[in-house]
């Protein structure tokens, strides 16, 4: 018995002591959308600077913001910029740094329809408002001549969990449909959906759409590409039907680069330009403007510099769009604001 | 006589006063009583702290909505209008479905494993069933999506709609449209998740029923089934009820698995085949992303409401036990 | 002698007993279906690197969940150390010293605690173990899981202590043993099988919980040192990987599910073995 106690205490002590000396440990939390690229970046950065460990967990944009405000993480990440009220709540100043661009695409499952569908802005808003209920509604058929659409009811699928993807989608709908804005409200990670079923995560939405005939849902571009899920074209502000791809997303960002505010909090949905994909968005890192710990501060600043230069080279491999040159230039200057 | 008495018993100790207390303490019984009492009270303290936290953090929402929170059917994070009615409905319906499926199935299996199966097989199977309790709810959710949902949509749902759906009154429970996700699917997945608790605990309790009870019944000419159902099971009644409480509690609080198969529509739907949502699933889905203070407060208030529901259901169940107490079975 | 009533009773006997067999068979089939699915989907991803390497970012071959496996073990250890004694001793109180309104309240409260959604427990543990020190830690995760272990342990401990026949207790007392000695040396060992079942059931349940860990233990892509840092765990990894876009991660999620079951199986076997070795009665 005594021997057992000795063994157990040794194990506990061992577990407590084991550890490397001199590592700089940073904890970060936030958006799920950029998790793949962030995990890649932090891993590569760690290999290049073995004493810096950045532990990022995707607990959600809202979670990231709250943990940042509570001080339990060193920096946060969010798919939607923080609102003025949230910034006012913080006891310290928070800076936004866009990192990558992404897009949200409509995916569908209609019997007999194998090609790509064109969705007008009115069609998407109408479907999600519950105003357009059948697939052979004129708003949809007029944009898709030659495609035989059935007279079936549309099964609408949305996200059940709060998410940055929903934020981007609702941001777009709020911009293009005054009815959506008044009935459902502005962009948000969770809304009171007028119709439809909820799926958890991109996996849940795409799974539901795949299994349910006559359904439509929205998912991240990366997800669609990685899993070979067919998706449709969306009409942009210039009236053209654009299929989401990295070039179209970067075009949407470039159009807004010139008018970007100093704090980088901007929405680029429904961006102008013939080639711009209308449901695109930045995603941001949320960094405190003042960091007491000098080693942590330098580590974060150096990482940001790396992210804006070498880091961007990893984007396309994982189906994220690069930041436009103008935005990178502005951000590089903003890094010096971190004291 | 007195000489023999003194060699066995101590001299009569003082019955009261501080010295008596110390003496009782050192004899161990009082200490044991005290220590176990402290730990038991600790549970009360812990639960009170949790309720307290829930109460404090839901302050904003409680003061804004008051009692209306219980029957408002709208849940709108954008316009800061929150009501718990659809989720209360969903929680109650899914738990009811889960128990209706799991209790007969679990009890029957436990009876089989304890009374009929050879001991070695029974031990082996029971061991494996215990493992089921360890499967993470995320995996149950995934299995629900890949297996139960398609089954519901293509086979089970239409079958129910065409058969029971036409029966008056009950038929309203089985109306279309049928997407595969919904209350019934969630109830089925929950049933699978809670059945191990019922089987595991009930089997163990049934095994503790003394042989004499069974043999007495059989000696009086009862069939095996009669002996089991009318003598053995009632003897183990409190333990079996305990396992059902465990199952109910798990069903009420389950988040991940339910949220993946219930369809997540914040609506009250009379049909079991329709989509809905539960309290636990809503909290889990929206808590990480919620940033507005009122929004967070409303989610916490949902947690408080669930606590209240558990409180009431437990109370009702206990009253039910007392009412059906017919004697037989050891006292509780 | 066979009267209609006897025939009815006999056939009812056969029917009901067969039904119990059918039910048990049904449940076991579902169990094997789940296990089979896990093995089918996860077995392919099990490799030496799965058990020894840290997670790799997407697109890179290999990578494993070594830190999550160790993490789950550490968290379960903490949960056991913090929660099982509370449950055991409270169960002893309810069974041996109780019998009044106070016991009723404790029992009721334990059931209530069992019904609290795991995410609410996580939020509670967050406010008492994370916010005051402003960082996530293994300890906070252990607290959350420890709380969840208590109700099942209390319930089963009390239940199986009660099932010990009174004759055993009376015999011990007749030999001069005091109450606590009776409990410690006679009653507890007699009930140990059932109590252990309850404890293992409780640990099995918390082994698979994700929600309470998200805000307490957080998670970690790297090794976690000591008990005060965020730590990875199998359920959280499964959760993160299962909802990601990548097939490779999906397969790893299934493999992690399999490993989790394996861990629970091993601890189950280990505990029962130790119990058999040290059984006095």
C-alpha cells in the first residue's frame, strides 16, 4: 500500500515538473473559420522560432472576444469586427488586424439539377425570408434559363450554432434586402431565422443539404472546395453572376482597400466591381494595444510582421484568399501601435 | 454476573457534556458521522453555488422579461427579444420520447441479463454496455446524422405518417413534412444514450435481490416470469427508479448529440417529426458566440429554467413513487 | 393438470421472457453497430504516430493526439480524486447515518446536479476556477469534471450500501465492532462491486464530455506542463476535428473516439482487477 502511494506521488510530481524552460507561451481563442490557416501559421512559426508556442483554439468569434475582454487569453480572433459597444466595454484598447479573406457560398440539392445555378440577390433574400417557397419561382427560373426546376417546396438550411459564417451571410442579406434588415436585423452570428432547419457547423449544414432533397444551405468556400461540394453563382453589386473563387474574393477586398478605415473594421460584402464575389469577408485578429510583458509583445509583433509577408504565402494552399497589397501596407504601419 | 459483565463492557461512560462528546468522537462513530455529513452537505453547497451563479448572471434577462420568459415563443438575438417556450417544449418532448423508448428496453434487457443469461455472458455484455456510456456525445451525434436521420427520412417517418398518422388524436403527433431531423430522431438518439445507465444499474440491483425471494415465489407455483415481475422487480424497485432518474437527468441535460439531430428550429411543432430545439442544445450552440450582455443573460436564464424543470420533474416522479408504494421491497 | 388459466400463465411466461431476450439482443446489436462504426472509420487512422505525435496542421501527413491522450488521462485522474471521495462519503452518509429530511434534500439535490447540462457546469467552473486567476488550466477542467462525477457516485454508493443485508451488519455489531468499523470493514467491501460500477460509470460519462472543458481546460496544440496550463483532451479534439472541412481530420476524430473507448475499457478492466485483488470479503 505504501509503495503504491509512493508511486502515485512520484507520478504526480513528475507530471508537475516536466516542462521546458524559457518558452514564450501565448494563448489565443476565437473564430473557427480561419482555424486551418491559423493552425498552419502557428505551427510553421513555432518551427522557425522553437521557443515561441502560440496555442490557438477555435471556440468561436464571440468566445474569442469574451475571453479577450476577460483577460484569459493574450489575443483573440473574430470573423466579424467588434462593435462599438463591445470596444467600449473593454478596459483596454483593442486593435483589429485582418489576416485572410474567405467567402460563403450557397449549396443546394435538387433532383435532376446537376449544373450550377445562378442566384439573384432577390432570390437568396426571398428564399431565406420564406417569401420564395418553391424552386420553380420566377425569380429563380428567370436567372437559369434552360434548367428544369421542379415545383417542389424549398427546404432552407441555416447554421444552428452562432458562427462567423452566419455573420457574413446575414451581413450580405441585410445589405441587399431592406425587408431582411427590418424583419431579421443586422449582421449577427445568431439570428431568429424566419424559416428553415439548423445544422451544426459547416459539416451539419452540408450534411443536411446532401441528405435532404430540394434543400439549400450556405457554407464556407473552403469547405465546399475541400469536400467537392457543388455550389452556385451569386449575383454581385454590378449585376454579374460570379462563382466564388480566390480571385473574386481578393477583388472584393481590393475594391474596399482604398476606403478602408484606420481601424480596419469594414464589411466587404456586396462589394463593387465586375469580378468581385459579393459574399466575402475579412477575418481579424484582435490584439490589445498595450501589452505589459515585453517578451510577449515582441513575439506578437514579430508574428504579425511574418504573417503579413511569409504567412500570406500559405493562404492559397488552404483555399483562403490573400490580403490585397494596400491592406498589407496599412497593417504593417499599424503594428507599431502595439506598445 | 457483574464480574463477567465488566470483562466485556467498559464502565458506563458519561452520557453528556464535553467529555462525553470527545469520548464519542475518539470512538470513531461520531467522527465518521461528522465527516460523511460534511461531504453530503458539500453537495448541497455545490448545487446552491451553481444556482446562485445562474441567478446572478441571469439578472439582466430576468428583470427585463419577468415571467413572460416562460411563454414567449420568440428567440431573437438581433432584436434582444428572448423567450424560452419553444425550448421548454423541446426539452420535455425529447426527454419523454427518450424515456418511453429507453425504460422498457433497458428494464427488459436488465431483467434478461440478471435473471436469464448465464452469469459469464451477463457480465461480459454488461461490461460492454458500460462502455456505451463512455462514447462522447459528439460521436452519438455523428452516428445520429449518418444513420438515424436518413433512416427516419426515408423509412421510419413515412411509415409512421401512413400508419399512426391517420389515427385520430394521436395521429397529430406524426404528421409531415418529414426531414429526418426532429423531435423523434433526437428522442431515439437520447434513448440509446441513456439506456446503458438503466441497464447497468438495474442489472446490478436485480442481482442483489436475495435468492430466497425468487425461490419462495417459485415454490408457491409462480412461473419464472411471475416470480420476476411480481417479486424480484418490486424488491429492486428503488434501485430501478434510481437508474431511471439518472437516465432522465442525462436526457434533460444532453447537448451535443441532440443539437446535431433535432433540426434547430426555435418553434413549437405538434408533430414529433418536425424540427425543434432544446434548452441544453440552445445554450451549447449559442453560448460561445454570444457577446451581447442581455443575450448572455438570457442564455443563462435558460439554464436556470432547465434547473427548475429538473426540480419539478424530480418532485413529480418522487410523488409518483410514494403514491404507488404498495409495500414489498426494502424501505428507502 | 392444465387449465386455461395455467396455459395462459405459461404462454405469458414464454412470451415475456422471450421479449426480454429480444430487448437485450437489440441493445447489444446497437452497441456492436456503434463499436463497428467506430472501428471501421477510426481504425484506419490508428498508427504509432497517432499515439506519439502532436497534432499537425491540416495538409500535413501524420500528426497524432499524444497530448490529448495524456490530457484526458490527467483530467480523469483529477476528476476521480476530486469527485469520487465526495460521492462515496456522501453516499455512505445517506445509507448509514441518514433517514431524515436532510437526507431527502441531499438525495434530491444530487439528482438535480445530475441534470445540469454539462455546459452550465463548465460555465460555473469557469467562473470559480478560471476567471479569478485569468487563465485556463488543467485544474479547472478537473474541477468541472469532478463536479459531474459526484451525482452518479452518490446514487450508486447509497443504493448498493442499502442492498447489503442487515444480517451482515448485525453480525458485525454483535461481535463488538463500532458502527464506522462495521461500515469500513464489512458493509463497504460487500457493496464494493456495485459501488465500483457506479464510479466507473461516472468516470466513463465524464471521459466523453466536451462542453465543460471548452472554458476550463481550453485545449492545447502543444504539451501541457504541470497542472496550471491549458491542456488538450480527446473529446475536445474530436469536437474540433469532426466539424472541420478536412477528411484527414475526420478520420482522426473517429480514431480519437476509438482510443477514448479503449482508455475507458482499460481503466474499467484495471479497476476491476485491483478490486478483485484487494477484496477481503
